[in-house]
C-alpha cells in the first residue's frame, strides 16, 4: 500500500472526502504518495463528487491528489525504484513514486491539473504528457519547450484537460535511457458528460496497462539501456507472466481494456473467446460507425488502444501479444534449433562427464515448461506458470481474462481457475485407437520434394 511519506491513504481519502489537504502540503508541495508493492491496488474511487468509473491498473495503482484553489494537484517523484518483474526476479529500474510504471493519473475533462515533478534521478529529466492537448510550454520536451529538470529540483506543469481519453506520460529527456529504465505512466481523462461524447460508452470494468520491454542479463538486475531491438523481458506494466495480474470480470460486464506501447516494436494484442472493437486511441474515441470487429489489434510504438467487449462467455481466456517470442522470458535467444537431432547417444556420453546434463530441444521446446533447470539468481524461467491442466508454457506478455458469474461489482480478486461445465473440455479419444507413432522429424528422412509450377499464361485460362 501507500507507504513512507504517506499522502492520504485510500481509506482516508474516501472517509474524509473532497478538498482534503494534508498538513504538510497545505502551504507548499503536495506530499508524494509512494507505493512499495507490485500488487494491483483497488481502483481509486473519485473523492470529489464528480463520479466516474475509476480504472484498474494491472499490477499498479492510481495516484491520490489534492484539491487546491480549483486545481487538482499531483506530485510525481522521478527516482530509481525496485520492481518485481515476477516472483523470483526484481529489477533495478527508474520510475515514479516507488514503482515502474508510475501511478496512473486520473481526472475529468475540464479539470485544471497541476503536476509537481521532483527529480531524484542521477540525471536531468522532463515529463511529456502524451496525447494531451495543452500549451506548447507544458509539453515537456527538454530543450525545446523547457529546460530539463535538474537533479534535485521540482518543476510544475499546469494545464486543463480539454478532452476525455486514453493517454500516458513519459520523459522527453535522455529518452532512450529513461524509457528503457521504465519511466512511464498511464493517464486517463474521464468525460465530464459521458452521454455527450461521441464514441464513448460507460463500462463496468476499465483496465489499463503500458507495454514495455527490458534487456536484463539473467543473473543481473539492471536493464542494458543500449539495446535497440533484442530485448529479453517482454512486460506489461513492468511485469512478465506469471507475474501479470489476471483481468477479473463479472459475466455480463461491459469491459474496456486500454494499453499503450512504449517498446521498440509493435505488439499484436490478442484476446481469446471474444471479438472486440477498438473504441479509442490516444487521439480520441472511435465513433461506432468507424469500427470493425477484431480478435487481435496491433499497437504500434507510441500508440494507445482501447478495446471493448461484453463479457458474456465465462471462462479463462488467454490474453497476450501474438508475437510468440514476446510470450517468453529471458533465455529465449541464442539457443540453436535442434528439432530432429537425436541427442540420446551424445547425451549419455556427456552425462558421464557432466552429471545431470539435460539434452533439450530435440522434440520442440515444450519440455521447457516443466524442466527444473537451475537458473542464475534473479531471472525467470523462459516459459512458466502452472494451470489446472499443467504447465502453461508461457512467459512475457501473457495473462488471463477470467470471466465469472456473480462477482461483486468491485471484486478484482483472482477467483482461481475456471470450473468448466461437464463435457466442455477437450478430451482424449477413447474409442477405436489409431496408430500415431511420434514423428521422427528431420529433413533427411523426407522424400525429395517435387515442385510443380504452372506458369501463368502457359496453359491458357481455366
Ligand atoms: Cu509483442
């Protein structure tokens, strides 16, 4: 929960209501709330009587704010943080207020927002408010629209939220380093008058996360910031499966999931069990007439997408990036493909020299999900996570949308695995057997391929 310099705890904010000003903050800076846990915190109900459905930040939290003279005041502290990527691995990142990503900022269209940014990094920084329409001098581009915030200093950003939507914040100073180190956060602006906003629909659950990636050598904890493409940890909100929260949904709920991409490559985000529509981007809400159904939507670098569906099918539905290397953790690279190689004899010989030697990869890589290999300290197995039927063989950008009947409106707790109705699970055929010897693989055994090419025009038309 909120710790160290406690601003006002969620409970206190709810109990005391609008306009609460902490003692220390009354005359000066609002205190900066801190989070020391990577567990998802309950959505922060608006304390000021302008109701909206607060978003649920996967493995994250929403920053409380203070009302002062008609402004909403937030305080972000840019600083080195420790982030648990998944149980078994902690990374040294940079972030805000104790975590990477920083806290989600939520406000309402028309709000005047004042954001204090204190720099506790070892180098200067800025914050750019991605997608927000604001005065040029508030845009946060170091050198272009403001001097960078020096180490130890606090800058103030002030602007009005002129439209609702899905946005993010990140540095525009030494970006390659600062984003590779995890500096980013989500920013949601709720409509003031939802019915008047074209393309906007109210939902029952509204999830948010940022797509990020790190290159952290197994056994170490700090990202290699010069990596351009070959990252080895593919994360959502700086978490890798099985560390990513499930998206828990009540059957019948209208659901929105919003995500933004701050990696160096695109991510085709795929949901099982449903078709959905892209209902918004960081440019605004998409009118109904401009949408089409999808089950995968690609989110390019620097883009955000909001997708919506009605959760009418109960179950445990996989939700993941469709690039198969992005659903793996570290060690997924520099491993030769050995499918079809018969290791048995050579493994026996190596075993004599190296007790416990394991050959792998000769029948595909699925064994990795179950293999008990010794790992360097502070890294994650390549594919991991156990389901009710065995190893899930996934890592990285993978989690589960869990749709259940009869949950309470605000219940985001993991309900466990889905209890499938009898007769609805794929099962072994127990009728007449069909001989299916395991494939031996290997091109050497295949008959030569005869190519028959019919050139256009050679035989006229059919
Ligand atoms: Cu991906």
